[in-house]
């Protein structure tokens, strides 16, 4: 805009100077004015030329920048494509790796299960071996103790002698040794009976019931079976199990009706105020 104003001013001055020449002639001032105008025109020409040169340079720079931007954009597009491809490839590799890890975890779980099973088998084998070893050790100890134990008749006679002499603790130990060393003999039933009798006299009625049961269950045809059943009923009554004791006494009467134990059972039931036989309800 500045260059256009200067050009317009120069044109007006030239036209004004040309119109004055015929009237007044060429004066010194006019020559100076023309010289100045010419100088202005030269400067203007130089400015226009310089401006054009700069515009050319700027255009070249703009073209270069545009090319650079295009190249950068192309490079960015390539990089973005490579990145997407890399992500895709990595995604496939990650999926593959995840599958492999899952397979390894499954194999590890299966291996753990097998290891636990083997460990359980080893523990069972070890427990069985220890049980066998313990059993063998107990058997060896029993055999060794049996080898050192007195003969069965001597041990039983000693125990019975001490029992009759009211040496309850010593007799208890001897009868216990007898059933431990000779559990399958006929006198073992008698030994359990006397152990029950000692417990009954000492007020240990539950121990008495347990030992009487040993006689009834394991030696039902022994000579101490009727007395054991009778005394079991009496011990149950002492324990407060009256109904069980009454049922046991009635069982003695039913099983051994003509025995001394049956008479004792009837007497005890009479003192309790109950009949010797269970009464049936009407309609039964």
C-alpha cells in the first residue's frame, strides 16, 4: 500500500511539472524537483525489485517448508502404520504368549495334583510302616514281657490269694497282668470278674460295668457269667441308670431262673418296688 501511494504522488508531480513548463519555463526548482522525483522513482524501483527478490526467497522457503512438511507427514504416516502393525503383531504374540502361560499353569496344576497324590501315598505308606513297626514293637515287647511273666496258674493264684487277703491294689495289678499276658484262657474271664469286683467295692461303678461286660461278652459260658450279669445290673443302679439296671436284673431272672443270682435279682427288684417281670400294656 505504501508503494502504491508513492507511485501516485510521483505521477501527479510529473504531470504538474509538465503543465508548468510552457507557462514559465524550466526553473532551477523544477530541475531539482525532477531530480528528486527521479531519485524517488529509482528508490521505488529498487524497493520493488528488493521486495520481489524477498518474495521469491520467501516463496522458495515456503515451498521448501511445504516439501519438508509433506515429507514429515509421510514419515509420520509410515511410522503410524509401522506402529499399528507392530501393535497387531505384538497383540498376536501376546495372545500366543498368554495361551502358552495358561497351558503352563494347567500343567503346573496337574503336576501339583499328582505331587499331592504321591505325597498322600507316601504318607499312607509311612503311616502303615510306622503302624507295622509299632505293632511289631508292641508284639516284641509283649513276647518279651510274656517270657518274663510268671506262669499263668502261678500268676492267677497269687492274684486270688491277694484278693482274698484284701490286698486290693496288689490283686488288681496281678489280675491286670493276667488278662494282659493270657487274655484267651478261661481264667481270664475270672480275672475280669475280680477286677470288676475290686472296682465295685471301691465305688468305681463304671469301671465295674466295663469289666463285667468283658466277662459277659467274651466268656458267656464261664462260671462267672451269671454273677457278672447280676452285678452289672446292680452297678447300673448305683450309677443312676435305674431303668437299665432293672432291665438287666430281669434279664438275669429270665436267663438263669433257678440260680442264686436270680434270687438275688428278685430280692433287689422287690426292694426297688418293681415286679420281677415287665408288665405288658393292655392290647400287647
